[in-house]
């Protein structure tokens, strides 16, 4: 094999969002270039165990799934130990998706012990606000980061980040000399058709994501309810997380008197239909105070633009340049700023919306081609001898 890949979940696994989707897109891009790979992941999906033949990443990719039977979000299963040990001992280099899950941590430890070169994509796990939240409220997880996550990251060829904010978070914990590869996630626009303009009378917005505090959807709804016009609507799809935040969400939906529709979890085709029927996608991650925001990129933003849908997105992710590219609006993480942006949306002429739609699609085609971006990562992966690999860890190093 040319490369070993480790990820906690992999499509068609349902319910695990961005990391698994990114793993799939990047692996397919590498497979299209003829690279031979072995991928190890859990068999976890919210609708039942998966089998390797269900995972379609290309003929160049051998898929090995181990049984997941506990801590489903973290992909726990003892079968991961022999699979990952075998992978890390045989692969010339290993690419690890995510941190602090069962398979990602094991793979990083095995690579370190076996002196095997590896790269880690942190996928939002070290976003500054998320790290601050862990320090304040989760002492046991913080110790886990100090004892396992940070030391192994220091041994990596590089830490793959997708935004400046994510890179800032990595430097905050690893130091200014941290080796960072800054490359955005790719999206294959060949799989997504540009949708015809929506036909709703008012401005229809949509949100795709978990109903949880770090996504900021309740704060966005509160702002939207203050400025929306009578015919405006908001459609929301994604998994709900039981608890106070979802209860607050349900109250807000009721207060909208039918203007907000919650559809729960949707299949891929239904997601694209929802995007097609909307004028804008909304990504308000980090809008809630003390939300522990860990959104580093937002694949759904790229998918929306590929479908010809402009985006309203919170500042501080990978999309602060979106407005200058004419593909949407960026709002500060305050209610006042959200309301100002929503008023701009309401005043748009149809031709202005159409131009934003075209700009978004053009940006995805030109800047987020997964083949080109994948090759940028591949060049670093396959030349570790030229990448100034870190020396042995300094015993007693402090990560405070």
C-alpha cells in the first residue's frame, strides 16, 4: 500500500457528519489518482452495523471495519487494536482523521512507538474556544489531551488544518513552532448539480446540522424572529440531542407559529432537495456564548455553494473571505450583526442573488477541487524525509 488511513466513521455511516464525509472525499480523490490505500474505521452507523462492501471509495482502497460496541461517538471496540497495529506496522505512512477518539488515539500512539511517519487532521478538535471549554469544564479530558493527544501531535509530520482559526488553536497548545499544513477540505462539484432558483414567496433559509449549542442555531433563531418578514421561512434538518438546548429549540419553533419547520435527520437526496428549495444556507456556529465552538470548516457550506446557494456564516471559521468573493454574507457573533445581515438579505434584488449563486459555484470549482487539494496533502505525506520530522519528545514537557 502507499498509505494507511484511520478514521472513526466512514460513509455510508449515518449521523457522524463532517469528519467522515471529509475522510471519504479525500480518500476518493487519492484513489482517483491511482494511490493504493488501506482504510481502518469502526462499523458504527446510527441505523446499524456496516459491512466493508458498503463502503465505496474506489478499487484502490481496501476497507477494514472493526466492531464498534460502546461509546459510539468515539468508535470504541477492541477489534481496533489488532487492525490498527497491523496497519501502522505495514503502511509506509499513515493519515489520521480526528483526535481523542479511540481509533485516532491508538493510531497516533502506535505510529509514535513504531516510529512510523504520520499526519493528523484535527478536524476542529483544537479550535481555541473548544480547548478553553475543555480546560475549564472537563479536567479528565484535558489530562487525556496533555498525556496522549499533544505528545503524539508533536511527533507528526504535520498537523493538517483547514482554517486560520484552527491553525491558531494548534499553535496555542503546541507552540509557535508547530508544523501546520493549511489546506481546506475539498468538495467534488461533479456530484452536485446547480439547482434552479427557489419559488417561495419570501426568503427561505435552511440550516443543516446537529441541534446543539456549539452550532449556534437557537441564538440565530432568536435574531431571525426579530427581523423576519411575514412570508420568510426557516427549514432545519439534522439530528437532535436531548437536553435543555433541544427543549429551548422546540420552544422557539413553536413561537415561530409555523415559520420554522424541523425535519429531523435527512438522507443525502433529501438534503440536496432542501438546499434546492432554499435561498440561503445558514451556518451560525459559535453564535452562542460559551458554546465551546469546534466547527473548523463546515463542509455543508461548500456543498451549498456547489448547488448554487449563497451562505450566511459566522465569522471565525474558514469562510471569512466569503463576502469578498461575493458568495454570501459573514456576520460577527452578535445578535446585532446577525440582524444587520438578515436585513441585507431581505433587500437583495433577484439578479444580485443570482450573481451570488454563480460566484459560489465558481469558487467551489476553482478553489475546492478535491483532486488538487488532495495532491497538496499527498506531497507532504510522501516526502517525510524532506519534512524535518520532529525529534524525540522532551520528557516532562509542559502543555499548560
